[in-house]
């Protein structure tokens, strides 16, 4: 192991800027092979530890639990590594291709996930030779990308288990994980049974297509992502979700009052934080606080709360309604997003003394609300004409193509 690590040190120290484009590409493809080989060894070692129940020495209940706890591996990855290792024992050709570095962990996973014990037994009953199947799929994986390998695997599955009764149709398991990535971004992953998927598609479809503005240029994936967030927001707003520890579920943003009241981009201003995602920048905290109920918590020098209170910064139904009637849609130049998609933006933030009034309010869709807070864009309503103007961060006006 120490030799492997010192070899990695050498590779790490390579001066990439020195390499010619060809040499750089060779370097990358060599690293892909090396990564595959290391992952293959990891998978075998995990299998060996799994078989010998080595994890019990550390008080873990399973190898998967040990990988999560002691190696900080993501749950889905831990499950995949353990299960791939187990199944590869019966698939020597695939295991060999993996060990050589010719196929990736994803290839191995595509094959092993389909080769369930139930299907292997059924294939044996039907006289299909497992070793031959293993060789064919390993060769396919050597030659193709994982999604294409998956098509070959699906053909084998269709031959062995044509009605899918063995695993898929009877499989009503639902899994869904959310992992926090860099910058608080959240990665979603999971699978649903057919019926569960139908519920989700129907709900998302209604939000995606129900009031889609003219000229909406978002991709299908972007619209689906927006619809998923909207589904959650509406459920929270509707108040029909079960209370948790006596409190209605809500999104909690914590920000220091000084940071909230600081001017945009003020040096050294601390950000806020979200309950799950952790730290967010002060502009995002200001945007979330722009249209929200606010609790004040005064903390003493030790950081313990001394006093709490609640203030209403979200507009009353009447103010919101009046603003909707006046603005009709998101007021950002060129945007037609309907009122239901919009936040109530305080043109002068309440933290800077702006009132929660129709006069100081503006409808902004979530995207453009973000543009105004985090992106440095600005909007202003001409008191004479009543028309909204949008300004870029450099102060120049965006002239809507549809406008005069
Ligand atoms: Zn705002
Ligand atoms: Zn908009």
C-alpha cells in the first residue's frame, strides 16, 4: 500500500502544463485505467472483509455500515460496492476485465445489478450457460459505454425473465437519496416503482405545463427541476404536512442581524445558513428573508438565546393580491412568469428599512429574484409611468424586446 501511495505521489507531482496535448490525453486515459484497477481491488477487498465479517471488529453491523461510518462512503456507493463484490464472485470474466482496468465500476455494476441470484437460477434451469453469458457481457463492457452495455444486459434479462416477474415488476421498493455537494448544491438519486413514478410524473407534469409562460426557454430537465421544488414549496405553503415536534414544517434560514442589514457585497459580512444545506452567502440569505416570516433570536455572549420574537415580513394576503393585480407577472425585463411562480420582492429590503407595502413590492419569479439578490441585477418602477425597468449589475438598462 505504501508503494502504491508513493507512486501516486509521483503522479500527483507531474507538471501537467509541461505535457503536450497528446501526452496529456495519454495521461488521462492511463489514469482512467488505473482508477478502474484500484476500484476493482477495492471491490474485492470489500468482498473479502464482508465474507469474513471483519467489520465486527469495529462494532459495525455490516460491511456497508462500516464503509459509511469508517470510510465516510455515501450509502448508495457503499451498497453498490458490497453488492458488486458479492456478485462478481460468480462472474470471473467480468471480474477479470475489471481487475485489468478495462471496464469501470459502472460497467461492473450494470452487469451485476441485473445478474440477481433469482435470474441466475432461472437461467440455469433454462440451460443458459452462466460462464458464456459472463464472457459475452464482459466483452461487451470492454467495447462499449455503460449505457450501451446496459442494453445488452437488458437483452439477457429479457431472455431469462421475459415478463420481468422475477425482480422488476414485483419490485415495489422506492429509494431516494439527497446528498449535499459543493456550494450547498444537492444531488438527487433514486428509483421508484412504476406506480410511484406515475404519481410523481403526474404532479410534476401539472406544475410544468399548467401555467407555462410564452417563450419559456428552459430545458425539459430544468422545468422538471423547477417543478419538483415548486411541489415542495406548495406543500409547505398549504400547511397540510404533519407537524414536526409541535411546529409546522418550514424552511429555516439563520443569519446574523448585522450581516442581514449590511450593504450588498460589504467586506467581511458573514453569510447565513440553512438547516440542511449549511452555509449560504449573505445575498441568498437576504433573498430568502425578502419574502418570509422572520423570527428574531437575541443571543447572549455565550451564544445562548436570550429572547425570541416573531415579526411578519411576508406581505399580507391583501398586499400580495394588490401587487399581483398591478404587476400581472414577474416584472423582470422579458419575463412572463405568472404570479403563482413569483416571490414578493421588497425593492428596498426590509432590513434596510423598506416597508412591506404594495409600493415597495414587486413580483419576481424565483429565477429573477435570485438575479436581483445574488446576481446584482436591479429593478425599479417609474412612479410616473408605473413601468418597471431592469438594470444589469453594471447599471445599464435591459430593454425588453417586447417593450417600447
Ligand atoms: Zn427580494
Ligand atoms: Zn422572471
